[in-house]
């Protein structure tokens, strides 16, 4: 029997609003529409098909029907702390974008492609061209020296006593106040960057400078923004000697991310950084097994599961 209405054609991911945050509400599907319902019963419709990633902040309850609709429209659901300062879980992270994962892996495995990506990260981080004819290892050495100097300059600027970047991930209290603030701030930035990487369909573990960690690519991308955002903020808060530095930093980072619309900038930046690598997305193998039942056409752009 022919359907009465044509199939829905989701908006291509690249044409959608990157991210939308929702908090303290019940998310459900009412009369076929994706809605947020607040404590007073007021409904707010969400144009889900026009959003690439829905960030679920604290206080959100979401129904099974809402999750199903999000999956159908290709909208990534990410459970985060306030303003994305923590990332707890994500729906179908990258699973629908094998093309992006293969592209990222191809770049990371290409000696020249990887070097070009690393040089672009360096250029964006320091706002200048990296030295010519340097390997990735040599660029890392130069970067390390500049980062060490940046810490010293920021400490001097904010009047903070600085004895170097020292911290123990397993013993928060053993670090001094500036290091506690920097650790808290960078943790917030990692949450935002991981959300953006997942929303864009890439793998957090496939890095270009960092490797061997579940968040290697997150560290790569976070470094691009770190000294222009959260590290100066961490020194500013450390100078105020707050009673609860972790909480003070998280709130300040939340406000900073919202003010600068950081998340919406990261996704296009990732695409631009990887494009510098000069590699084309890999084509399917000629001897690969195609789906026995061809995928239905006309439901969305590359990456949609349905």
C-alpha cells in the first residue's frame, strides 16, 4: 500500500544549527512533535530536524519516544553538565558516520597528512605559521617550551605564585591552588570538545599529536583553544583564592562557553583543520560486501541511519 504522505527528508547535518542546550524539563513527543515540558506544564516545541546535537543538561528527563525520534532525524543526544562542562554519555557517538571515522583514521595514518594537520593546529594555537621543515616531534618540543612560558606570563599577569604545572590526577588535594584551577578548567574544556567531536561524527580516541588515550583527539582540539579561554580564566580565579576552586572554575567556564558560543565554533574548526591534511575521504573497497537489502533513499544526507 502506498503511503499517504511522502517520507520525511531530514535537513543535511551541515545545514543544521550545531547545538541546542536544554535543562530542567521533561523531553517527550506529543502529537508527533518533539517538545520540552517544564515544571508548570508549559510546552516548548523543538525543531529537532534542524539541530545536529541536543545537549541534555542537569534536570532533564527524556522519554523513549523522544530518543527514537532523535535517532530517526539523525540528531545526536549528549548528556552533559551545565553548559557542557562535563560529558557523561552520548547516543550513537559517531556510529552513523563511518565516512568521517575512516577519513579521520586515513589522515592520522598518513605521514604527510598528519604533519599538515599538526601544523594547522600549531598555527591556530599560536596565531602564526609554524617553523618550516619541522617534524611532529620537533613541533611538539617547540610547543612545550611556548606553553611553559605562557603559564609563567599568565601567572605574572594575575599575580599568582607559579611553581610549574604539577598535578596528580588521582589526588586532587595534593596540587596547589593554581594547578587545581587549571585542572578543573581544562576538564571543562575537554567536555565541550568531546561533545563537539562526537556531534561531528569523529572519534575522540584518534589523535594527531596525542595518541594512546581514549581522548587523544579531544586533547588535540582542546589545545587549540586552551590558552585563549580557560587557562587565563583559571589564573584569574586562582588569584581570588576561592573556598571551592573546582566549583568556581566550573561556573566561570560555563558562562565563558555560553558567552563565546564556543561549541558552535568547534565543529566547523574541526572540519577546517582536517581539510588542511589534503586527503580525500576513502572510497568503499571494491571487493566489499554491499548491503543485501539496499538502503532506502531520500531520508537524509550521509550519516543518517534511517
